C-alpha cells in the first residue's frame, strides 16, 4: 500500500476537474491546492530522508505499477484538456473563470504532463519516449526532449546551460532567458546531430521540424474543433504549463556552479550541483523530482529508486513552497543565497 502513495499525483487533476464542475471562484481551486495547501502540508509533515536498501530497490524496479502510474497520465492530461475545451467552447464563462480554468489546466499540463514526460524521456524504451513527447505536445514544449537530454544533463550548473539560474537572477528574468535559450539550444543540438550523421537539416530525420509541424497541426485542430476561444485557451494553458516547468528549473539549480578543471572542461556533475528536498508532499505529487541531485548523478534511475545524498544542498522548503517564494525575488535571495556553498558564489 505504501507504494500507492504516488497516486497522490492524481490529486492535482482531480482538483482541476472539481474546479471546472463548481465554476465561480472555485476555478482557482487548483492553484490554491498546489501553492497553498501542499506547502502547508509540507511544513506540517515530517521530512523523510530515508533511502531504499539494495534489496528493496531490486524489488521495486521489477514492479510495473510504478510505470503504469506514469503511463495513465497520458489519458488524464489529454482527457482533462479536451473536456475543458469542450466546456469553455460550448458554455458561457466569465473572463475570470476562463483565466482560472486556464491556470488550473495549465498546472495539470505542467505537473502531470511535462513532469512525467521528463521522467519517461530518460527511458530507453521507444514507446516510453513516444509517450514523453506526446505529453510535451499540449504545452508546446516538445523541443524539451532534445534540449534536456542532450543539453541540460551535459551542461547543468554551468553558464552554458539555459536551465541553470544564475546567482541573484530573478525568476522573471530566468523565464525569458531559459525559454528562448533552450529553444535555440535544441535547434543547435539537432543540427549538430544531423551533421554528425551527414544528414541535411531539411531531412525527415530532423525532429525539431517534426515537433514544429506537429504543434502547428495541434493548434490548427484545436481551432477547427473549438474555435478561436479554444485556440486562445489552449495557448494560455501551454504558457502556464511551460512556465511551471521553468519555475521548477529555476529552483533546481539556482546559484549552483561546477568548477572548471585545468583542462578547460567542467568537473563532472555531482550530487552537490542540484538542490534536494525531502518534503513529503512535494516528493510524491512530483514523482520524486525533488530528489533532483540523485537524478542528475544517475539520470537513467527510475523515480521510485532515487536516493537522498547528505552532501547535496538542501532546500529549506519544499518545491511548491519554493516556487511561490521565487515569485518574490528579494525574499528568495534572502533565504536561498545563504544556503549556496560559499565556493560557488561569484566573487566581486
């Protein structure tokens, strides 16, 4: 039964459905749940720094239930998105209700879409990789698959990485720089891979062109099926979804930098180059994403097996709380800067 704790990740889409049904001010129930209720629970519940034994890890890696809890998110994400589009295109909603529903649906796209895509995108199975790309589609962030796997994991905690926030960089500045630089980086990585295989940029093997085409078709189909209001709603949900991802990116590596070796290359990624959090609710609803240090140390390790390392920098609060805190830069800097290892802080 303890393994079923990850079903709590479905609490976010369930709240989103409730908010759609109740309407009125309840359309903001999902952000209230994610950014108020979960942070409060994270503060009240004890942190869990325990790790699995070797025997437990060997047992859990054989249990398919952990994989199926990820796969089901495909039906959840697209089911909620389509159901919400049908409702907003066939009923009258006030502007504030549409805003609330866009935020709620966008949170589902980010938490149960992009976050799960991140996990599945590291798998070796072609089917799981396909599901990862499918989950990135409604957030219009399919390029994340290329940039994250071939860029971020190579360059994390360096100035070359678009997804690593600099010391004293605000989350708002990071949103702009990370979104634009990651997209450009994905194109550069794709072109580099094509050149390596002596393939033209206009080849059918250019995944970036496919992603662009698929996303345009998705938006066109949304417009045809649900009209202009459906199109604007889908785009708004996508923006909320990928900004949620970028907010997580912001707190995951904020201010952490790898040293350059005498050879001019960076030291390898270690457990000290990502922020870790053992706060229970954040761990469960985000499929252990908060144990990010171990994920970067061993990127192909499945979420249910991720370990806590005591040498990893620890976040004073859970991920949902930290995301809210980052929206107030002076507060974020005051709390987080003192937790950054002194040797990683920039010299004046």
